[in-house]
C-alpha cells in the first residue's frame, strides 16, 4: 500500500566460504528500498522516479551468519524480492562443459523490460550472474562472442579483453535472432553505428556529477484539494552544470576518450575517405556544400556512415570542440567509390545566444571534419564565414 514501509529481515548462514550475492527484485512505479547487512546499509543509488533492483557482493566465511534486512516502500503495482546466492555456483557446470567442446560460443546478455525501462534508473552493471557467465564461458572457449541487448552501454570491464567479439544489438525485436545469426555467419555485413558514447564506468560519464539531485537543495510543495487531505511533496533539484558538454561533445573537447566513441561501428570491410572539397569563404546565413569521396577498400560489400562535424574556434562563447552537423549512409561494392555531398545551412554554423534569445553565427574560421566517428575524422578543411 503506498505510503507504508514493509520490512523483511532474515539470517543467512554461509555453508561455504566465498563471495555471496545479495539479490533484490523491485518493480512498479514509485517503489524504493534499502537493504542492510549486519546493520550496515548497502549502497543504493539515490531514488529517482522508479528504481531498478541493484545487487551487492558479500565476502563470507564458512559457517558465518549474516543478518539481512530490507525496507521496502511499495508504489503502484510494486513488487519486492530478496535472496542470497553463492557466486561460484551461479554458472552451471554443464554450460562450461558445452563451451569447451563447441567450435564457438554465443553468450547473449543484457537487459529486459524488467531491468531497463522508461522512468527507472538501472545499474551500469549487467544483471547479476551475466558477467560471471561470460567470464566462465570465455575461459573455457576463446572463441566466445557476446551479444549485448539494451538501450545504452553497460560495464564490460571484467570480460571485454577476454572475448574476441562484442555485438551490441540494442532491442532487435522478434527477428533479432535471425539478424544476429546473419551477421555472425557473414551473410550480412554489420553496418550499425553508435548513437551514444560507451563509457568504461558510470563514474567516467560526463553527466555523472550532475545526474542526481543536489543534496540539501530540496524544496517543499504543500498541495490541498477540496475533499482531500493536504499532501506535502518534496521536490528535488538537479543542477545541469554539464551544459553542452555531454556525450561526444565532452570527450572531444577535453581530449579524453570513452570506451567506444559516438558514431563508432565495425565492419567486415574497410572504408576510406578522400577528395574533400569545401569553399574557402562563405556569406553568413548561406548554404555551404561539402563534398568528398567514400571508398570501399576491402573485399566485401558493405555500408559506411560518413559523418560531418563542424568546429567553431572563432565563437565568442564557449563551444564544444566539434558537433555533428550532417551524415550520409553509403552502400558500396568492393573497390567502389561514391562521391557524397552534404549541404550545411545557417543552423550548422549557429549557436543559441542566451542574451539575444536567438541563433547566432560569429564570423570567422570554422573547421569541417569528415570521418566515421566523433574521434576518427581524417579529412579536414577550413572555411571562413564573413
């Protein structure tokens, strides 16, 4: 019932020494919970909207007893579950034995509607047991391919260097299995590009420091309605001091590097860029054509997403080092070259002037960059706007 707290407590005795996982299952809009072990609260992300259940690791000795307590605040359609599992036994021995005799193994991991959804904060870590499965299978078979389902990146630090291939599939739908098989077996050349940057850790994310509400900055809202009891709401405040420096704008401006950059994507062939043509000067507000060649330099047909970034070093205000202003997907046979033209309008050279409340172009030098990701732009040209 909303507004009530449900408390569950139990004692657990470890049969074997080692790592144990404290597992929870939380669902429903507005639900939240806190979990403690032997009176020490286990760290939980700040509550914002919904809350996807986290998990924790405890090191226990053989015969050690630990008292676990959970305080659960249910919401609408809420649910809660709590349990402990012995980490070394999470992966079935049968899975490892099958991996040993296979030519190659595909391990499908990631998130579902229960572990990732709108209005809920999920953990950066994969759901419990999945990283352990990858590591166990990869140790048994070096030809292990990992497919990652989910809306954005996840923590790969424990296993990425142990597998030869990672295929990020997002949420591919009912024919996802067929599509993945076509890519793995070479029937279709992969051509996807990352629409976000993949971080190594949640702490490295440019918005990490600005994601949760500022401590001590809450305000109160007293709401009264006829025929209903008054309700006091606590309104948290988030300070978006990252401003424009989110995602690839942060990484390219600071010179730091994420795990995988925005626009990145691998292929069974290789592409090259050449013959960049851009006029040296342009009138402010005019449309500027940018053209270049894309060549399939490999032996397999494929598609490349050519990306155009614009830098504005003459701006009178702080600007990101580069911003995506155009792109084109080009399908090429082996050895084929296509000429691509992208037209940049006035908005491509503009920024929002907070004082004028309008889009503004500062005359001066602009840099055009062409490549296949935010960090790989081999073609550059300078353009002066008067």
